[in-house]
């Protein structure tokens, strides 16, 4: 029910000391609790986060003593949000790539469709590296194959709203990846469980001085392994998924 809509922000952070304060400042006017997860950042970033947590009563800072990966940080934030009684978590990255002017649109869509996953469909400017866009498109194709559908326009955008009543069972029942593959895998597994998705176009920029924690070899290997694992998972579930498509 819409009147039970109680959202929070979930912001994973790893060495985003130069950008995280501006991101949190842009979230403050919404007067929505914000869960910030420090994924083993360096001393400079830790100090910035400590200052934010001390100054902002709406910010809860969770700290991971070593870097465990974006997926691990988001999972911890989602579980914390559920334990605190929130109904939805709006995940947003701390690196300044996302257009925070779209937050209200994401939240209003989630309020109107509380059972659905609201996922950002990235619209790139000229700052986006061509090789990154090509690699992302390849992942999108694999997602369409592994879900037997075109419901998900962009499986890698870290700007999305999770319905926690659907997400927590997924975290409990599946061993989801701890790094960059998490954003993709959780959507595929949610699709297998019959979840619905609403795609919200949103502009994404790559700042000239931005920090990317995507590691070309390691993360591409993890993502490739994830696609293979999901494909074999699809084969196991194929009769059920085909039956669902026929009777939808």
C-alpha cells in the first residue's frame, strides 16, 4: 500500500572523499534517512564520512573495516534498511555520475508501484567511454537471454529503488556476488522470482576527474563467470519460466 511507503537512501562509498559530501548534501532536502556504507575507504575518505555522520542527523554510517566490494556494501545497507523498518531503498552511487534531479521521479514511481523494482536506464553524454558502453550493452544482451525477456533496459545502472520485501528473501536464498556483478545478478534473480521492473531513463555523466573502481580484468572476469552461472541457472528453471511466459 502507498501509505506504507517508507523509503531510505543507500549509498555505498569506497574512497569517494572528493564527491560524497556533495552527494549527501543533495540528498538532505528530501528529509529521508540515508544509510552510508563505508566499504573500507582510506583515511581521508573515512574522515570525510565521520564528519558527515556527525553533522547530519539523518545519516547512519556503517563501516566495513576492509574493502569487500560494492555488492557486499549494498547488501549490508539493504539488510540494515529492512531491519530499521524501511519499505524501500533508493541505491545511489557516491561518485557524482548520477543525475540527482531525478530522485523525486524515482521515488514517486516507487510509491505508485510499491511492488516493482524501479531501475535507472542510463542515458550517456559524450563523457562516457565507448568501450564501457559496448561492454555494458553485451551484459544487457546476456540479461535479456537469462531472463527470457526485455523487461530490464539497463542492468548495470546503480541508480534504482529496491522493494525490500522482495529483496531480502533474495539475499537470504541466493549467494549474490560481492562486487560489480551484484547490480546485474540481483535483477536477473528477481526476474526469475516473477518480479516486475519499471525502467526510468536517467542521465549519467563520467566526470573528467572522477574515480572509477571498475577493474578491467578482475571485474570483467567476475561478470563473465556470473553470466555463465546465470545461464546454467536459466536452463534449470527453463520449464517454469516458459510456462510463466505462456500463461502471462
